[in-house]
């Protein structure tokens, strides 16, 4: 009789022999023994059956057991939320992309959503956010906290709080390693020392408080909640360029964008831009259908898998400035792939390829600039993105010192800086400042607020005291001192030494005998320059 050799396959136990269904107190060895005994008994009873029928029956049993296991495992995984419905993606309709382009919509996202104010000063923009109500709240909470902590009220007033904030802002402009350096004998800053003592400044900063924390609450920002809510409500009342990249750390993607877009008062007159962290086809469609809001942004390749654009490998063979575009059918949404240094993919419901403009690009091969065609979608994206980087740059330039043992202080310092930057941006928008004026005027904007919040020097009536006379004499002596001698490397340098005429005469720094009205523009010293004496020439040799 021909023997048939069967290859043993390792399969999982049937469902009725799984560990989860095993009776309590039964070991795995006992279950295996029971299984072997049952198999032996069945084989003895069916000894007259043919080998082929045995194989067929065993295969059928194994298939039924395996399908039973898979169905049981799938149901258990669905209950725990570890597996999605496999048929869900199969039933979803696929996007249909066709060749074409969309027309440019007349949409300006730069903040004409609110009435622009004309004739307002820099102070009025700042005090729109820092009004008297919030300053009075901080004053009251600080006095209450100091009374609970020390048993003595700090007796802080709104006027003194403004002085404290002005000095704090000024410390972001004039940076020193520590607070004590502003009052130190060798590194003192008169603007800080003359308006508040070091002890008082440290005392206010250590007792600065914003909310009563005795109430039971699970809010992690309870300590600073009133001030934070006040600032957020003020920001929502002012329209501006919207960039959801500010919330990239939250990690909610498209849901965050959709939630933030609810705050736009007139979405049909606005547009938003975002980077590829957020961008997806469903998000662009949702913003357009739900809010009537147009959008533009870069998009990752794995989020437009069904779009038949040219591959990156094909783009490498094309010249710089080449592009390919596809339109989502019945949606007026375009995807454009453009080659600059490397291919970049953008999606938009706002604008498409036309009109194409030419931009200058440096070509390494021949060391010349060449005109490269640029689609409209790239121009719009470059013009309206990067606001977060500009904000970070302007905040970092004059950031007030924020190191502290209590965590609400750094948050308050950040919000203070945020208010100053946004106030300045609104001031520049309403006064139609250029980019260069915005860059140069950030410090002057803060200095005007500092000068306004600091007390004005009071002119005393009557005869001056002996101290005032001595101070005036010391000032006159300092003003009459001769300018310091420039370093040798500056004196003998070969450029920048030009004679400048002055109305007041002074003694020559080289011969010390003659008087002259000519001063070197670079060295800042008086030197003879006439027919008899050429000290100006000799001094720079």
C-alpha cells in the first residue's frame, strides 16, 4: 500500500482550545493530552475510511477553525479600537483630477476685516490691550497676594505698575546679565535707577499676581487666566493675517485650523495660508464648503496619491521653472507642482497657475541671473507665509527678561511681548508703513510707550539747592572734557577720515597750540587744517 507523507504545518489551536476559553485549573499539558486521546479515538472509529476522505475532512476542519479564529480576533480588536473597518477605505469615493487651472479670486487676507483707525498714537494702540481695567486687576491681586504672603500689603498703584512694566520692557532693549547690574555702580543704567530702586523692583516682581488661586479648579492656567482671557478677547476683535502655524505644537492638524477659522468674522472676504504640516485635500474642501474660506499652502506627496502629477524623477529632467497642474473635478481646487531648486507641490482654492510672472534666479553654471517663470500660486504663498517667523524675530529682538522661580512670570513676559508686537503691527498697518520702516521702528515704538509710562521730571520752583548746583557744575565739566583719543588701528586706517566743519572752535589734539573748527568725522577729534598747519594729515599717518 502506498504511503502518503503529510507535511506538518504549525497552526494555532482552535477557538475551543484557546487559553482564554480553557477551564480554570486545567493546564496546557492536560489539554494537549485530551486532544491526542480524542484524535486517537476518532481515528480508531473511522479506520475503514479512505485516506483521501480523511485529508479532505481535516482540511475542512482546519479552515473552519481558522476562519473562526480570525473572526473572533477581528471582533475583539474592533472593540478595543485597534483596527479600523477594512471596507471603509474601499467604499470611499476617489478624487478625480483633470487637466486645467482655476481663476484667481479677488481676496485680500491682510486684515481689512476690521475698520482701520486713523490718527491714533502708538500709546493708544498699546493701551487698547493694556487698558485700565486689566492694570487695576493686576494691582489688586498683587496687593492681596502680598498681604497673604507677608502680612503687609505692597501698596502697589496703577501708576507704579506702569513704571515697573516700562522698566521691564526697557530691560529687553538694554540687555544686561542680571537685574542687579542695572543698579550696580559700574554698570548702572540711569533710566532704570532714577525711576525705581532695586529693592522695590525685585519686591514687585516677586509678588506679581494675576488671579485668586484659593478657588478649586482643574484649570492648569488658573494663576494667569484673567489676564490671558483679556488678551485673547482683545486679539479676536482685531483682524489680521491669519496663519495657523502658531498652533503647530498642538498637533491637532486640520481640526485646529477648522476651529480657529470660526473666529473669522467675514470668511467670504478672507483667505488663509498654511504649510504642509496642516494641508490636505479634505481640509481645503472643508474650508471652502463650510466657511466659504479660500486657502493656499504646500502639501505633501502622500496626501495627493491619486493626483497624476509628474514625478520628481521626471521633473529633474525639466528646466528650472517648469510646472504641472491638476484640478479637482467639480471643486475649483488646483494642485501645482513647480520646479525651483527642487520640486515643490502646492494646493489652493484661491489661485492657480495664471498669470505667470518672471523672477530672477542665480545660475551657478554661467554665474548669471536668469528669468524663471513662476506660477501665481507660488507668488501668493510666498507673499503671505512666513508671518510666524517675522513674529518670532520681532519678539526675540527686544524680549523682556523672563527667568523666574514662579512659572506665571515667563508666561506674562511672553504675553507682554506679544501685545507690544501686535500693537506695533497694527500701528504699521493703519499708517501704511513699509517693511523697512517696520523693521527700524520696533524699538522706537517701545521707547515711546516707556517714556509715556515713566514719570516726567518736575521742575522745582524757587532757588536751586546746593545739590542741584553741584550736579549742574559736574554736568558742565563733563561736557567740556575733550574727546578721547581714538585707537591706533582706527587712527591709521585708510578710509572714512573726512574733515567736518564745526561752528565752535577747539584746541587741536596734535599740536595743542592752535585752535581749529575742523574735526575728523571718524576719529571725532579736532585737528588743524590750514596753510600753516596740516595736523589733519600728520595725525592719520
